[in-house]
């Protein structure tokens, strides 16, 4: 079955712009999480969604936001981009919490965002 | 708060050598523990997991045992291949119902023929 897909794969923006990244989870998965990966800070949790509700949020400024749609697809938005937002943004999907099918997350290939 | 500490890389080995990548964690209770692998230009792939003390996760020749007494989850492989060259991340998931993963800093493995 198809894995987690993320679009676009690569993106170049300039400071001050905003960007929207998209994530389509594996069919049947209803939880989606987002992570930021940078050489300096490593992998950091951004937020987690289940049934269109944000369940958990990492320690990022309000410029970072997200949402989940009724089909479980998710988007994240970064407004007023800064140079430090350049990173690989990873999306992961999983079955709903508490289900018996396992608690692992499956990651997409990521969106590489470069802010100039 | 919860945290994961991994050994610094890069780790450079010859093919067929024994691999150990150390991982220790700080957490309350019994978190779930994971090893993920990232190949160049790709996302993360789950390599193995363990959800309770003394569990051993294994996959593709890799193994790791959940040691509560030493709060460790070291990754081992008896004979590495060139194709194992990648970055390896140790991670934990806490006891709440969230899927939030806390990752170590990653260890780059380079296997030479």
C-alpha cells in the first residue's frame, strides 16, 4: 500500500513569505504528526493531529500552525519565514492512539524548505 | 523532562564488523523505545521497537534490548554491510496517549567495503 506522501518535496522561499506544506497519510491512518529536522537542532516535534484536532504541540512560535482535514490529510503553514526555518519537514502517520495494531509512526520523505 | 542521548558519530566500520550504537534515555515510567534509520535524501524508517523492559526488538539483523536498570537501548548488529550506511536515530515515546517522539541527535554510520 502507498506510504506517506508529502508535497512539495523541495521549496525555496524568501524571508517574510509564508509557506504551506501538505501531507497525505497512509490509508486508514488517522493520526498525523509533524517534525522539523535541522543540522543544529536535530529532529524536533512540531504538532500532532487526530480527527481534525490538535492533540499536542511542540515548542515552536505561533508562526508555525497546522490543520487536519476530514480525510486525515494534513497541512502545516509557516508564516513570516525566517532563515532559521530552513529545514527538512517530516510528516508521520499512524493508527489512532490506543488501537491494538501498533504504536509506530510511518514517516514520509519530507519537504526540504530553503529560506533565502 | 524526557530525553534521549546517543553516541556521537560518525562511526566508521569495515564490512562484516560488529556494530554497537549506544543510546540512553531519561523518562518517567516505561516509555516505548525505537530505532529509526534515515538513508540519504529520504525520510525515517522504523528499524525496530520495544515497548517494555527486557523486550528485544529485532529486524534485518539489528537488535536492541530495553534495559530499564541502565535506561539503555543500544543498537547492535553482528555483521554490517555497505548498504547499512545511514544515520540512525534512537527515540522514545512517553506514557501519555500522544504519538510525540523524542529523538536522539542521530549517529552516522559509514561502512567501507
